[in-house]
C-alpha cells in the first residue's frame, strides 16, 4: 500500500474515532468537565448528538434529581422514581438523533419522562405494587404528635396528587416543581399554552378541594 | 374575562416575586377588584406552599451516571449484535419458499402424453353422428377397468360437453392416462358394437373412450374422453347413468289399530309390578 493522500491522512483518524465512539458508546471523547458545565442544555445536547460522552454525563448529573422527583410526584411512587429516571436518560441517549438541535431541551426531556410515567401507571393499574411511605423522607419532628401530623399531611397530599387527572397533575408538577413556563408545559403536554395554563389552574383548584374535603 | 383579566392571567403565569414593580402594583390593584383572578392567585399561592411539603426524593447524580452508563453498555451489547446472519438465513428461507412455490405446480403438472379430459373440446358434429346410436344409458360400471389401466384420470366436465353419450362402439386400442383432481375413479366405457351385424369389410374405427367418474356430480354420471387416432380429434362428454328402478319390497300389512279399553282398571304399568305378580 502506498503513502496515504493528505485527504486520507486527515479523515482517517476522525473516522477511526467516530467508529470507536459508535462501538464503545458515550464517554470515549475526553472533554474538560468545566467546559460542559457552563453550557446551556441545548448546547450540551448538541454535543451529545455529536457523540460526546462527557456531555451526556453532565446532562444526566444536571437533570437526574429533578427527573427523579418529577417521576415521584407523577407516579406517587418514590421507590420507582429512580427506575423511571434511569430509563428516561437511557431513552435520551438512544433517541438523541431525534432531538432537534436548537429546540428547548427540557420539554423534550419531560415529555419522555411523562410518557414513561404513564406507561408505569398503566402497568401498575394491571398489577399494583407495594408502595413505600413518602413520609419516611421527612426530617424528624420534635415529638410523636408532630410526626404523626406531618405524616398525615404528606399522605393526604400524595393521595390528592394521585387523584388528579394525569394531565392536570403533570401541569401542576411541571409548573410548581420543575419551574417550567407554560410554554414549556404546553410542549410537554402537546397543547397550547392557554390549555396548559387551564390545566394547571384546574389541577391546583382540584387538589385544594380534595385536601380540604379530606381535612373536613 | 375581559382584556384586563387576560393580562392578569399572563402575569399570574409568572412566579411570585418575579414580576417587575410596576406590573406587581397593577397586578395587586387588579386582584383587589377581580374575584376570579384573586381566586386563581390564591390557588397558585396555596399550591406553592402545599407542594413544598412534598418530600424530596434524594438522588445521587454520580451514582445515576454510573447506572445509566451501565444500562447503555448492556443495551449496546444487545443491540450491536450483527443482524446480517439472520438476514442471510431469512433470505435463504425466502428463496427456498419461492422455489417450493414454483416447484409444486410444476411437479403436479401432467406428464407428457397425458390427455386432460377437462381440456378436451366438445365432440365434433360429424364424429358424434358417426357414432350415434339409439339412446341408451351407458353401463360403465360393468366394464370398469377391464382393459384400460387408467392410473390418473381427469374430469371431462367441460361446460360444452353433452350430458348424454350415444357413441361408444369401439374398444380402445391403447390406454390413455389422464390426470385431474376431481375424479374419483376411472374405468373403461363399454363399447358394444352399435351394429348387431357389423360390416366386416369396413376397417374398424380406431375410436376409443375412457369413462371417468366425476366427483361432485350429483347425478352420478361419467365423463367420457374420446380420442380418434386417425384424425387426432379429441373430445369430452358426460354420460348420464341409467335410471335406476328401485325394487320396492311388497307392501307391508298395516298393523291393526288397537283401541284401548278404558273401562278396565289401570294398574300394574311398571316392570317392578310385573315382576311382583303380573298385571291384572
């Protein structure tokens, strides 16, 4: 074999790196961690689409906690929230080609998370699982009476959230917990911003009524 | 909801404390006057406080990264399995299926020399007249298989074939093998001499016939394939069976009608009572 042409000399290492990245998966390209941390989500996702594993790690580290808590509030099952979040990020990596560069990342992420929660709730409707008490996560109170009262309040809140329609629950959680705007909520729910605002308002009012009925 | 309320709804979309001071002042003035917007703002404020009580689920990000990477690696091990061996096997199976589909009709096709009675044209008028004889149903069952070993036979139920055969006057000179799926059995058509005193000087007509039992023919008829080696003409026909006159048994005597004696006492109608002492 003769000497490689300049074009081959330029493209061969890049092709080799690309093929290795495809075979091994994320994390094969070394990028300084600080360079990724300063980037917005959309830019990080664009790097993930280019095969940057460190960017994907940064994305997971940035959004994992929020997605876990979103899943816990959507399903009312904190024991399954970690599984949901893990599945969501695996889906993000596998479907990274379907992300449109430049579009907001968080609605795309929470759209995946919401669908996963819906699938989990559908499955659980067929075969209910044993749930854990969310009140175990609360910091300890001063006395047993306060502890019991706090447990009761959290239990009522969890039950009320579960009784909300899934669309309204998603709107309430995305607005009050994930701090999404109504435009972003509309992208997650697949509706107009006005409809997202209406869903959130109705969800809040319904939740308040449910909790007041339970109190009375 | 008026224009002011629409503006209020937009402002309510902002979070508490996120409004500029002039917007917040206008918002406060509007909320003091509008009960609907006040209710919405009240619900929003209540939800902020209530959902804050929802306990946070602890999440270890570094552990999550390791978990997601492990899951991806496991999935990649599955998904990067080469697919082309299966594609090759599928291609081989598909080509085998195509070859089988092409071979089966070819294998079932008649061998060369086989005459398909179903494809025979109807008898030419001249041939039919030369073989005509007084109407007489063919009694094919008596001569079935006498000289003609018909191994594979075919139906001659051509739509153009006549329903009655009046010609069958020569014994076949050589066997004809036929094939077809709708024929139950085959046999030689009786070839009685149409002329009780035949003209011995005239050469025998080398016309022969094969009788074929047609399956599905509710009349029980026979299909006939006739071949004239001299002219090379072939034609098919259906012959009807002889009308069967059933031998009815003599009329049975009608049983006498017995009139029950209603005046006699009715007792002893069961076998147990018969065993006990008989009926009286």
